[in-house]
C-alpha cells in the first residue's frame, strides 16, 4: 500500500474520529445536565464512566479497521490456496453410489409400508369377520327359571 494512500486513509479516520468525538461531546454534555442533582463524587464517577464509553466508541472503529486491514493484507500477501477437487469420474462414482443407496432405502421403506398396510388390512378383515359372526349369531337367551 502506498504512503499516500495510507495518509489519506489516516486523514479520513481522523476526520471521522473528530466528527464522532464532537457529536459525542455534545451528547455527553446534554446527558450530563441532570447529573447536577448528584453529589460531587458520584457526579465525577458518572462523568468519568461516560468519558470512558465515549473513548471506546471513538477508538473501536479505528482499531477494527486496523485489524481487518492486517487480515486482508495477510490473505493477499500469501500464495493462493491450493484446492484439490476430485476428478469428474470420482464425483460420478460417488453420485452413482449415493443414488443406489437412496434407491435401496426407498425400496426398503416401500416394503415396510406394504407389510404394515398388509397387516393392518388383515387385522381389519379379522375384525370384520368377528362383527359378521356376532351379527349372524342369534343371542343366547338364558334358560327360564
């Protein structure tokens, strides 16, 4: 990265930091107006905490940009990664193998459903036969005393 680009970037960061700092200063002044009701030591502590938060808000974007710039520089400075892709024949073999396993699983599932449906149909037929038998058989009358 050229020195001129770095200076321009730093100038932009400084302008942004100045703007955020000014806006934060105004916001903190407005927010600290109700603090006059607090005792002096408490007021000092709250203002100090507010200043710490403001400094973090201003410093965080610049630090994040510096870290991300180093990461990007490291990525592009290194050799391009070597990607080992399988051959089209190997991919074809894997796809065929997967398709065969999927077909077997679907067939087994269909067979299981057929067996379950057959058992359910048998149970229904047995139940219907019992109902028919019950309907056709006259009820037994108790012997007269």
